């Protein structure tokens, strides 16, 4: 038990002096002194508080990576700061600071449904050394389209890497300082439906319509309703088409199958014209890229 837990007991002076000497020789405490976070008098005045801090900080000593972090809040530890009062201050570790630096571009996302493990993916960093020639061909076309601000419709089998490529492109556009958006379309339509009566969905639709670069992931996997087709998707596609803003799509459907998907609502209502308008916007405005291979997720 720490003496600080029993303030009514008088500590043994020999024990106190021994603790002070330990603290003066402790490398972690020396760092606090060198940085000016505390001064030497703090060791004499607050030995038990500093000792408790040293115990809490111990898991950080020798830590090799963020994944190995054993602090209560991953990537953060409590530091000490003295400015007349000795305070514990939550501080990001060097690994967390590096992660935050690498993810600075995420501040430019107006909407973001991207899985966290894709936050740092960049097209320029994708390793192609073990990829098939078909994948490399699609990658090259996608990278060129991204560079030239062209729209892409990327379709094919599940787990073939479509979302991964789109995330890489979206992150790179965000790194260029552009306002971007990445939505998982089935999730997005569900969110918008919950906001339909309040009208709050209009703000999200506006952001999706005019962001400089947008990824609409997994289109065709949503449940089609007249409302989300006619009040969400069509207005967004029209606005982006007219403004010549690049939009990237991923889907398990080729354009013909996507047209069939949008022809019927969940209530069974048929509207071939509206479905044709959606697919026409995609086919006219996008480079169509097919990507099919073994499901990568099964091999992870």
C-alpha cells in the first residue's frame, strides 16, 4: 500500500528519504525534470505522488508499439505537470502522436464510414509485388483515374480489394487538402431514413453532393426504396455529374445487374426509367473497372 493511501499515518523518515533518493535517480523522473514539467523541489514535497505516477507510467517503459499498449486508454499515459499545483495530465505517447500525424487527413472528411484499418492506406503505398497481372492492370487504371480526377465504377466479386483501392484514393485526395467523403451506402441509406422526418438528412446529402472527392462503397447492397433512390441517390449523382466532381463506386453488381437492382423497390414497385437514369449517370461519367479474384478476407 502507498503511504498516500493513509494520510493519517506518519511516514518513517528514513523510508521517505530513501524514496526521494530513488526518485532522483529514476530515469523517468529525470526526463520530467529535464523537460521542466516538474522542478527538483517537487521530489521533496510530493514523493509519494511522484512514486504513484512512476508506477502508473511503468508499462510505457520499453513499449515497442501502439498494439502492445497496456494503459487503460490505448496510446495515452498520465504525465506530471507542476505550475504551483502538481497535476496529472493525459498525454499521447510517441506512437499515438505518430498515428495522429498519419491520420491528419481524416479531418478533411465531411462524411466517413471507412473502416479504421483503412485510414492509412494510400494508393502510392500499395505493394503490388505479389498481385496478379489482372489486379495490377486495374490498379494502374484506378491510380491514373485518381490522378486525373476521373470517376470510377469498380465492380466484381466480394473481397477482391475494391474498397481497399477506393480508400487509398480517397485518403490521397484528402492528403491533397480536398474535402472528401467515404460512405458505406447500405449504412448511409439507413441513417438517412432515420432522419427523413426531421429533414436532417439534407445536410448529409449536401455534403455528399459537393465534396471534391466521394466514394460510395457497396452500392447495390442496400434495400431500395423510392425515397432513398429518388431523394438521396439521384440528386447526389445529378449534382456531382453536373459539377464534374469525381465519384468512385464499389459494387458486387455489373451495370446491367445494378439497373435491375434499382428497377424494383422493397415494396415491389417497378420503375425502369429511374433505374435507367441512375445507371446512365454511372456509365456515362465513370470508367468501368471489373475486379474479380479469390476473397482476400478469407485468407486473413
